[in-house]
C-alpha cells in the first residue's frame, strides 16, 4: 500500500511539473474564446445567413458561363 502511494505521488508530482499540459489548456481556452462567440452569432443569424447563401447560390447558377460559346 505504501509503494502504491509513492507511485501515485510521483505521478502527481510529474503532472504538476509538466508545463506542456498547462500550455494545452491555455490553447483550448483561447480557441473556445474565439469559437463560442462565433457559434453564438451564427446561431443568432442563421436565417439571415441561410437566405444570403441561397441568394448567392441562385445568382451563381443564373449567371451565364463566359467560357462557353
């Protein structure tokens, strides 16, 4: 039991000293800080975005191809 406690303590110390994990958490938080507001805007304006995309698609389909005779 004492040996197990030493092994667990060593693992905890190793994880505590590991800065790579802290950097990864920071990167995840930065990505979340960018992605979550963007997602909120997309969800809030999804109908307007969908209508704009449909208009652009219809316009692209109706414009004649200048390369075909």
